[in-house]
């Protein structure tokens, strides 16, 4: 599982330890030294997860979490709060603010890795390496293979990412702009009609096994993957 992780931590020593350990796990790491720096970075590209220190100079980690959760563009990013505050009331406050998990310092690299995997599995399943199967269509992120029943299907890299996203978020309708943000990334500037081109290519790749019917057009709204015929 490889993800882009924003580490918001003001202590340089802890920054370096986190950056080293996360990089060793294959993650891309962005570092911010305070809350304002973090919010400025978030105005650019969206990370897959935020590791957020509670005690920051200026804007606290709790305040950063509140601002992230109050922003329609950022609110879906998973947050893990890092803190030396082990009191139960502090933990409840952190979780109530919108954190997905709460880790008290000191913690082991193995515990952090396990917590990151668990949070991504819940909040961003398309970032995991777990195989997924719907209606006889099976996708394996590790081997990068797709099978429709016994038929091996050949997908391009963008179609693979698009299908993986759909299969990990079944039955939900996504607009073209939402698909661009989630699959291409919000820092990539392409026309919304590009989505239609790749949807056609994806359906074409799934046609030989009869699974093209899973990718449904919802008039005036966007696209969804559903095992139920509309």
C-alpha cells in the first residue's frame, strides 16, 4: 500500500523519524512544521492521509482538523492525530473534532504502519492492496490483474485505477469532476470530458466478459458501478 502522507509536526527530530519510517514503507511523505504551513500545502495537492500533531505552534492540531473537516474539498482526507496527551478526554476531543484515529507518543513504527493501513482501509479503500470482487469481476491491485469470471481482461493504467476506485466505492454516483479528483488527482488539469473517454475504454475492456453493464451512466449526475441493473 503506497500513499501520499502529509506529516504535520513541529519537532525536526520527529519529522525525520516519521519521514524515514514512512518512506521505508513505500509512502510519499510531505512535511509541514505548523498548521498554517499545512493548510497552505493542502491548497495545492491533496494527500491520501494526514498525520497531525496535537501540539503545534500557533494553530493547534485540533484547529487544523476542524478546518480540514469544514472544507468541502478536504473533508474526506483521513486524519490520524499524534500526541503525548493520553487523557481520555483529550482522545474524545480529538475524535470528536474529526480525527479517524489517535496515537499517543511514544509509538512504534509497526503500530503506526498498522494504524495507517486500518484507516486507509476504512476511509480510502482504493489505496489498499486488498483484492476486490463484485458480480464475478475481480481486481487484484498487487498483481495488477483483472478477471471477469475466467476471462483475463486487459486494462490500461488509467482504466485500471478508474475501475479500482469504482469497485471500492460501489453503488455511489460520482460526477466527472469528482472522478477527476479521486482518480487523476486534483492537481492534474484535464477536461471533464476526458472521463467519458476513459469510461468508454473501460466498458470496452470489460465487454468480453459481459461486465461492461456494471459501469452505469446516471443521467445528469455522473457514473456509478453497480451489480444491480438500472
